[in-house]
C-alpha cells in the first residue's frame, strides 16, 4: 500500500497484491506479475471507490499523461473528480 496523492479534496492509495504464489504460476514470466488497484477517496463527499483491472490501468495512464504537463493541484483534482460519480461506498471511520 502506497499513498500516491493527498490533497484537501482527494486521496489516492495504490495497492499491489501478488497475483499468486510462484508455485501456482504457469510460466516463469507469470511469476513476476502482480495485481492490485487504486483506492480513491473523495473527502468532501465522504465516499470512495476501489478500481482494478482495465479501469485501474486507464486511471494510471491518465495520471501519467497528466503528470507530463506539470499540472496544478486543481488540475489533478479535476482529473480525479471524473471518478466521483462511480463512488458509492461511504467512508466509515472506526
């Protein structure tokens, strides 16, 4: 788990999980594969989403393209806000 982004509006955490144990892999190439995703939290709406697979890859590519432009915090927040409509899980603190 690694905190990638934290602003007044959003937080993004990356999770990397080994795909399976090396003994379960079909080939040596598969042994290095990981799966995982991103947890995105909208602090104002107090909702979050966990994305993985194709959506996570699309999110990652979008962020990488945005970073190349030296964005402001507002521009990064605007990009992340595109995912707000998908957030249905309320954030609950213990």
